[in-house]
């Protein structure tokens, strides 16, 4: 059961203390407090953990400070979409709104290699009116002998260039809790020139201790990718780990499933799950066509497979696209064969817009038919 309190409820107020005292006396029930501090108001939610079936929604709803009560029936307590649940499915970070209705493209380098390539990428993004990118500083690799990323050494110039070219959010994977402090330090040294969205990669989706640590910080939003060898339910519960520790600024990423059933693509494209995740949870949904497809192959119509896969996700309602570009893919230190070319960026963004318009038309179509049938 979730108790949504009246906005700007003060922890030191007598009413709030009275509410907590009442809840503390409920047998077998523990209370977890979650607070979101916004620009205009502070929102507080209380999660009642335990057997709440015997609790009366009507009685709980008249307690001091309580604005609304949501009874949870599904497994994903914090991020789930529950009956009569009017909680927001959006959040804002560094001036960019992320929701189940928005769409943002994070085109960039899978792995940062040179300062020159970073600047070429960011300059091209600004020319196309983009404010988000991906830049990999820490790269977990299958082979211990593969390039592991420049780590903290590249952060200062990546953040400086982001500020120079107006990039507001950089998606960046981390693999260790120490990376959090390195990112914080570099951002501070560059005058907080940009913002960072932390990525939990597919290999760390079930690294529960890392999830807890990342979830306890609320500075950075988190993109958590689906584990490539586990069920959707297991991956959604991994996202719930983040939220249960306090960070609800979470985006769920679909990046393909590891199976030879997807050959000749790198992974089996799972973008049909975009609407499924949006139905089960309140998280915005990201698609990663680069790691799903894994090649620059094109079809007889001349459209790259990566662009086809992107359109499939967008027309299903995706809210974020994580895609690899590189100025010179042959010189890329990670995943060069799947990187799109800089000259393809305008076409790629226009193709996305076509698919997005088709999705919005589909939404309007179903609304019209429902109104006619009512």
C-alpha cells in the first residue's frame, strides 16, 4: 500500500508525526519513506510493507496528511502501474523532461576514444538541434584484453565539450560504485557543464549491490538495460531495486536478447516489449538498436537494419533511443562495425520523426474509435 501525502508536508509538523506514530503501531507493517524535492513542491510517499490486505483504504485515507491511497496488487511496488494509480510517469533532469510520452535521441560514441571525435560528435548534434548524447568512459568487455575505456581521464574534456555545444544529458555506463564519485568530481571541476544519466549495462542488471548503491543516490537518473539472458520480469525487478532504494528517475532499456534465434543480428530484437513495459510500469522505455542489430547491413530497400529496428521501437511508443555513431567507425575502439556514420545523422533523425508521427497518428486513431463507440 502506498500513502501519497499532501504536497509540501513538513516532517516536523505535528500531523506528520501523528501519522507516523499511527503507522508504527500497525502489527507486521513497516514503513519506508520516499521524498521527491522539486522546484516548486516537495512530494512524500509512504510505502507500507507487509500484509496490508486487512487495512481499510477508507480508514487510511482519512489519516492526517494523507491525500491519496494506492493499493498495490502487482509485484513492482514503486515503479509499477497500479489500479487507481495517478502517480506521475515523468521526471525532469537538467531541463530535459523524460516521460512515457516524450522521445529523446541519445546518439554518440559507444566508447570515447579521442577528444577530436568527441567534439565532432557533439558539434554535429548541436547542428541537428539535439541536447542528449551517449559517451562511454567505462566499458565492460567480454575479453579482459579488449579496450576497457579511458575512465576518469576522459571525463573532464567530455563534460567541457558538452557544455560548449549545449549537450544537457550524457548517458554513461558505470560498472563500479567508485565511478559515481569520479563523475561527480569531474562535473564539479567543469562547473557542472552538463548532466549525466547513469547506465546499468546488461551484464550488471543483476549486480544487486551495485543497484542498491546507485539507487541510494538521487542526483543522477538511471538507464537500466534489460539483462540479455534473463526474463523481462527479472529485469523489471532489477529496476525496482533502484527505486526501492530511493531513486525513481529510472528508464528501462531494451537492447535485444542473447540467442542465436536472432542471427544474423547480434541479438534478438525485443522492441515488441516497449508497450508491455509501459503497461506494467510507469518507466519511460529506451531502445538500443545498435546493440540489438550489431551490423551496418541494409535491406533491398536501401534502409539499414538499425534504422528499421529503430522505427519498430519508435512506432511502438519508445521514449528514448540509444544509438552508436562515430566519425570514423573503422578506427572505433568499441563496436565500430555497428556505428552509423556522421553523414547519416540527419537522415536517421528524420526517419525517427516519420516513425514518431506514425505512432502519434495511431494513438489518435484509437482515441477516435473509442469515442465513437462510447
